[in-house]
C-alpha cells in the first residue's frame, strides 16, 4: 500500500557521538522537517521512503548501551498508532553505512 501525504507519520532520528550530535524530526503529513529544532527544507516523502527501506531490516535494539564513547543512534517512526524504534551504540546493522550515507546526502550529518 502506497503511503499518501495524508498519512500521519512522525520520524525522529538521533545520532550522537561525544563530538557531534544531530536530531531530525519529520512530520510526514505536513512535509515538514526540523534539524536540531530549526526548520529545514527537504523532500520528507522521498527521505522517508528511503529511510524505511534501510531500517526495516534492522534489529530493534543493537545493545552496547553501557559504552560511553562511539556512535549512538535511535530511529523512531510513529505510524498508524504504532511506534517502531531502532537503536544501538557501537553495534551496527549490516547496512548502517547506507543510513549514514542517506544522512550525509541530505547534509544532516
């Protein structure tokens, strides 16, 4: 089923290291995005489709939460009254590079 612009979907992405961090918030229905609490221009519909194709194959919790350094990430998607959360620290899904490439392509990271 194709997602329409009327669908209510919220996406929050947090990526953090000791030196750099970012938080992206997307309201899909309004085609609205904020990076670190500041509005940004982006095609949220295309970004969302690409993001879902990457994270849909991730485990929900990659562990490593007792480590203080390295990269921590959390992708939260709220859709159809359900919440899908993918997170980890210093353990990464097989296609994590594609996720980071997507963030870099949109100049988010």
